[in-house]
């Protein structure tokens, strides 16, 4: 029963808090999870991971986009999971920039949103929200019941097929329902020929490869410019 | 229509099982929850709202008419049955008062809620008037709670109402409760206030994260309540005079 779970979300929304409660639940259900945390420069999450007593690995992407870095390492991560004799690989992404969505067809894609931040901005989140199997709404203790209902209702419009779970990451409420949903998702056999759910942003410009100088003369490759004809248009 | 909600015991902060076999709450009754700050009053209310099934920090179970709702339908069930006024003193939603009420009405299947009527209800319990075009984020603590109470009363219309402190933010408690109490509803109020606590026939005493005991109101206590009620009314008059800048004695 092999599964790959991707926990997607912006910085500080509570991805690690969800994992902290989810892993003990999965272990209690006799699964063998292992964890991977992707970050850019530094991560403190390994302290939490250590306390969960499961195999974990940290991937620091350094100068590369962390989401591209993650996708480039998916097959290697799957092999590592096999080597560790685990059945469930949980990957926590770095805080996404809202344009990339490293989820693939074969992953169980879980998008984590902060209830206090998302009431206005859910539409800005793009493929991460619209393409996820599951949406977890954290910090629900911080908003009123009415606001929570409005938030869930608007997320259902953005992604009608996703299952939505309100979670209080401080005390773990809601994680059991989330865990049961994960258990009911189909398993996968292999990561050969898996596909990204959504394209990554197109890139490769001078700045991607280390240019520091500002100005059109130094910009080569795929370069986008603001359309000033549209001033005050929005 | 549901008739009863039952709580099965969980554990207190020390992991010791709560000392009751079950507590029943019946539709049409008012219950109060009292105890020191940090004793677990709000947690009890949240357990009820979330219809927990051993998956909260307390490990309690909530049954509706004897049955635990399944994990899949819990959110929907809670939404239909329960209105919860938490301790929130602020909205985080970035919308106007009118947009909020319209959206929440739609969420609850009311396509065209009577927005001005709801705002009028809110303005009965807060002296500084709210208007439709105000941004939710700019409302004061009292205005926020007044709007939440009006929303619960007019839009939610749920058979179970959970109130985590009604006295907050200087709103008119009597008028607010009048909007929320209904003979067909089950109402639970968390309170530190003696007068509010004695409104109910049964009060639940919390300690160290667990239910300590349940106390039934005696006949003498009911007389005490009536005394307190008179005192409360005269206090309220004085409070209003104070706010107007009048001399109080």
C-alpha cells in the first residue's frame, strides 16, 4: 500500500503542525511513514521530525527554486522510501510562491491554507488550491464560525472536488478525519511516467543563472515586462 | 428534529478520566458552564461544536440523539445544528458588513438575507451603530460581537447555540440573550458572571481541564437570582448614566 503525500502551502501556514499530528495517527494505523522536508536555506522543522521517530531527510534547494528542486528529486525520494522499508512518503514543500505546484498525478496532494490569511486571498493561490485532492484549513480557532463557513464555501467553488478539513494544529483537532481520508485514497505502484498536475512557471532568464545587474541590457532569455497600457485597469 | 446531545467523558489536563458517566443536554433547556480561567470551559464548548469523537485534546465523545455522527458528515451536521459564538472580538475577513451577511446567508441557503433588518438587530445591542458599508475589520470589539450575535440569531437559526461569554465588550447582555435564547433551543453559556450562571437550572463546574461536578439550582438560589437580577438592572442604569457623563450619586 505505497503512497506519496505532498503537503503544499505558503510559509507559516502550519504544514509542519499538521504533519506532527498526522504521523502519529498513521503509525497507529500500522503504517510506516517517512518524511522529507524541502526548504531553501535552512530549516528548523527537523527538530519536530526527529521527535516523530520515523526516517526523515531534509532537502535544501539553496540557489534553485525549491519546487523545481523537489520535482527533480521525486524518483530518488521514492527509491529512498523503498530502501527504508516505508509505505508512506510524506513530503513537506518549502513555502510555495503560489505559482508553482509540484504535485503530480500519482501523489495525494494536500494544500494547507491559513484560515486567518485566506479569507481574502484564496483566489491568488492558483494551481496549489485548484488542483489539490485535499484542502486543510489551519488556525480555525482564530476565526468565527461564520467566517469559517464562508471560507469553506468559497474554497468549494474554487475546487469542487477537493475534500476540505478544518484543523486546529495546536491541539490536533481535525487531523484524525484528515488521516482517515488519506487512508481511503488509492495506493500507487511506481513513479515511472508520473506527470505534474500543472506546468511550472516558464523561466530561464539572466537572473536565473546568477546575473546581479539591473537593466534591460543585461536581461536575456524569457523576460516578462509590465504592460503599462493597463495602468489603473484592474 | 434532534432532541438531545450527550457528552461521554474524556480526560482532564493530568490525563485522569472525568468523573461522570455522561451528561445530557436537552433541546429547550439552558445550561451554564463555570470555572476559573484555564479550567477548560471553552474547550468543552469547542468539543460540542466540533462534535468530537475522541479526537480532541480531551478525548471526549459527543452523541446526537444517542449516535456519534460519522467523520464524513460531521462538518455539515455541526453547521446545520450548531451556532457558536466564540470569544473572537475581531473579524479577519476583509469584507464590508453587507457583503459578509450576504455571503453567510448564501452559505446557509438564504439567497437574499434582509441585510438592513439584521444590522438593525445588531444595533439594538451595541450603542455605537454599525452600517452596511463599514469594513468588518474596523468594527470595535462590541460591534463585532453584536454583529456576530445578530448573524447567529437571524441567519444561523440553529437548534443548538453555544455562547462563550456573553458579557464581553460592554454589549447589553439582557438584549443579547433575549435574541439568542429561545424555548425551542438548547443553549449553553460559558460565563464568569454569577447572575448569568444562576439563569440556568443546571450549571457545569470545570476544573483542570475536566468537568468537576454538575450543580442543580436550588429554590434558595432561584430567590438569589431574582435579587441579583434587580441589582443587575440598577447597575445597568448606572452604567448608562456613567457613559453619558452624568453624576452617579
